């Protein structure tokens, strides 16, 4: 019986190793895609900068557009309040 357990154990170890390899390879592929997308985004920002747009401001716009209107309004209001408190507005 112990020999049969070892064979079964080896099968499950092999299966686990194959699953692990599959996960790692998928993650590696996604990381490559992310790097490629990052390069594409840098290129677009560079192109926008070359056209005279301020990249920092564009990044803020992209971040703000992801928010719901109410959340965006709340953040804008808080920023205004904080700026007034610091004498910046």
C-alpha cells in the first residue's frame, strides 16, 4: 500500500507542479502585456507632450475621469477647502 500511496502522491505532486507552472506562465505573460501597455501609454503621453499638452495635468484628468461624478465633486470640493485653508486660493 505505501508504494501505491507514493505513486498517487507523485501524480498529485506532478499535477500540482503542472498547475503551478501554468499559473506562473500566465502571470509572466500578463506582466509582459502590462509592460507593453506601459510602453504604449508612455508613447501616447510623449506624443501629447510634443503637441504642447501638460502630461501631469493629463494624468490627473485620466485619474479623475475614472471616478463617479459625486466622488469627483467631493474630491474637488475638499481640494478647494484645503487650498483655502493653506491660503492658496
